[in-house]
């Protein structure tokens, strides 16, 4: 059970290796069902979420379940952090690109820009982006063209 951000969240995970031979994916170790129960601190606005997934982790014991819970939780931390950076730095939510593959391509380009700046050692992505806009040679150097 976790308490934070104005809510209380509890999670349960159920693992199964019974679909191992039937799933049409290579390296499937387990399938899982993850249940989340979330309420606000006042005990109101309760919601129940269920997510299903596949993993290459083998075993259905307690340790495998704990590891999967940690990996799933870590994935959302990365996902939410990256989305927040894309939206605050590149104002992604107000993008006018909405048709075809355009939104996916632009998200990929934004992810690439953030990753290049992080690899270069920048912690403040917004100021690093502004620096690159002013000094094109900095961008070219970062991607190995200068």
C-alpha cells in the first residue's frame, strides 16, 4: 500500500504460467493480472483498475510477483516523467499535429531530443533546448555532425 499525492493505492498481482505454451509471443514466462485500488485520503472517489500483461520473468512465486510489481510501477514513473517533460518543454498537449503517423513521429522526435540532451549530461532539458535553438553548432555537435 502506498500513500502519496493525495491518495492511497494498494496493488495485487496474480501470476500464471499456464499460457506459456499457448501465447504467440517468444520468451513468455508468465502472464499477469494487476489490480489497483485507489481512494483519496478522505476515503472517497474510490476506483478499481485492472491491467493485464506478459513478461519474460519465470516463476509464479512471491519474489516474481514483487519483481513484476516493481517493474510495472517503475515503467509508469518513467512514462509519466517523460510525458511531463515533453508537455512542459515542448508544449505537446497543444500540438496541432493529429492525423496519420504525425503525432507518433513528433513524440518520437521529442523523445530523441530529450534523450540526446540527457546523454550529453543536461539535467534541465528546457534550458538545454533553448541553448540548442540559439547555437545550432551545439545541436550539430550533440548528434555527431560537427
